[in-house]
C-alpha cells in the first residue's frame, strides 16, 4: 500500500495549533503502519455509528447515503492497495475519515459527531479480536481432531510413561496423546471465556464521558452484533483487559504447544527413536548430510517466548494508567497482533503435522520393557495378596535389584526366584508383570487401559462437537 509520509499540518486539530507537528514526532506517534490492519472493522464501526446517528435524527438521509457510499469505496481502495496512507494523519481512523471527506465533502466531516477515536479504537480492536479468536478456535479445533485421529490409531501401543523423565509406568501412546488433547480443550475454554468477556460495545463513550447527542447505544450494539453496550463510559475507553486476557490465554496455549514440541523433539532423536515426523515438517543440515531436524516443533517451542513476553508488555503497559484513555494504549496493538499471528501459524503447523506423525511402536515397547516399568504392578499384586504396601515396596525393590544385577526384566525372572522375596507370589503374577497386563489393569475413567482410551476418544468427539 502506498504511504505518503510528508509532514503536513494535521487538518483534524489544526485550529488549536500554531506550528506543525515536528516531523520525527509525527512519525513517532503515528500508528497507521500497524493499525491499518483493522481498517475493515473501523469502517464497519463507522457504518453502524452513522446509521444510528441518522436514526436518532442527527444525520440527514442524504449525508448517511453519502457516508455509506464513500465508506464502501474506501474499503475497496484499501483492499485493492490503492489507498494512500499518510503518517501525518496518524492512524487508521483519521486516514479513513480524511479520505471520506475528500471524497464526499461536508457529510464526511459529520461522521465523527458524538464519537471519539477513544471509543472508536476500543470498538475496532474488539471487532478485530472477535474474528481473530474465531479463526484461532478453528485451527485449534483442527489440531484437536488431528490428536483424536492419532490417538485412535494407537490405543494399544505401549510406551514408557515418565516422571522426572525416568521410566515410571507403562502407558499407551493413545493415552499420552489424549493428555495433550485435554490441555487443548482448556485452551479452547479460555479463548471462549475471553471472547465472551470482551463482547461489550464501547461506542457512545465518546472521549470519556459520553456525549450530549441523543444517541441510541442499543441500536449501534445490535448493528455490530455485540452482546451489550459497555456500562461505564470511562471504563469503556480505558479497558484493555481483553488484550491481556487474550495474550495470557495465548501464552498458556503456546506453553502447551511448547511442552508437546519438547516431547516431539526428544522422541524423534536417535536416542529415543519413538516417532518419525514427516519429512515435509523437517529440514536438513547444510553441512551434515545425515541430519533431519524437527524444525517445526523447535520453532514453536521458541516462539512461545515472544507470546509470554507480550503478556508482560501489556500488563506493564496498563499498570500505571490513570483513567481514562491514554496514548500508552496505542502500544497494545503490536503485541496483540503478533500473538494472533503466532498462534495462528503455530496451530496451523501443528494441526497439519499431528495426524501425520508416525510412531515406532516396537522401540516404544522395548523402552517400556527395559525400565522395570511394571514394578508398581508387582507391589499392587502383593497388596492384593494381603501384604502391606510399604512391605510390598521393599520386596519389589529387592526383585528390581536382582533384575538390574542379572540384566533381566521382572517378567523374565522365574517364579521360584521371585518367591524367594515373598511367599505370597503365585504363578498368576505374570499376568500383571507384562506390559499389556499392566496397562489393561488401569481400567477406570481416566486410566491408560486401551478400552478406556477408546472411550475417552469417543467422549472427546462429543465434547468437541459441543464447542461449536
Ligand atoms: N491511534 C490511537 C490508539 O491506537 C487511537 C486513539 C487516539 N486517541 C487520542 N485521543 N489520541 O490508541
């Protein structure tokens, strides 16, 4: 898009000033380079405001027609890249209004009646964020469905479950993926909550105190499809909670993607060798021919930092602001936009990649087998035979030591040798010492048994459908 950055006296407030704004200050205070991103929302807000002014008798029919026609043309000019943006006109609002007046004359000058850029910008960002959040929710939904596809393929596959990144107990791969799904469901809930709380309409607050015109805020609210008009004019123009809340929800979501990324990076290493990421999500090395690097998860893990930073930027931006609007607020947009872009990009990459992940089931199973992951099952078995848990813990500890010393898994130690540790051990013990027996025994809601994972997946589809 064209930009005309020549210094010029600002028409919007020229009357009060005896010299033009300093050229550097003009560029320094301008926001049109980034707030032009929500020009559609700005025009949408202006249409609603003009229709309302007409309805209450402040704007004539012919002025309204001229304004609506002019705004349609301007929207087209911007979309086609023909609009000339001017830094002297500071922001998206004044660029559009000046162009309107240039096109339709005096009617353009009447559009701003009963309105201020303060309630205008507060409205525009909310309209923009409404669309941004629903685009993010659509990608999140795609990712969650990808997780369900991956989990349903592998309800039976056994891998080591970890605590402290040490082999703990066997779990099914499907169960692990469903843990990721739960994180994403909470993120979807947080985004929905944020969208709901944001759904109030600031227009009518004007600069800060409201306006002396007989405006109909309910009408503007309906035209813009907000849930309700903001209750308090001072709060309406100064509130940026929704920006903070959105970035905070985004930071938690990115943190989840980062944790998943960390697992994908570890698991695709030669040392774990649990999964293979499709080549199209990886890159090679310019020097080491053998390398296939998991760039997508690494980059998503890295991008988490910027979103976490944006939360701090916004909190710091707001913390010392007295009511009502302050120019500081102009600084809310770039962190917000970058959070939207980062979430959309990261979710898109993950949604594409998730169902294409291939697992190396034998390697996973071998790893679970190596780590004495059924030790707890032997202890639980002894408890069921009447041994107190602490005593059972002791017995199993000795059996594990024997296994370590003689390089055998618990399930490979013959019955007589096990019985030396406790006479409560019978030959049914092997039903519980196998990996399959161990996971199958965790057969309750939320457990890792393959049958439970299948049920969890079924419920997950219903829960996802209910989110729509
Ligand atoms: N560009 C400004 C912003 O982003 C619009 C509101 C300006 N209002 C004002 N009184 N200077 O916050």
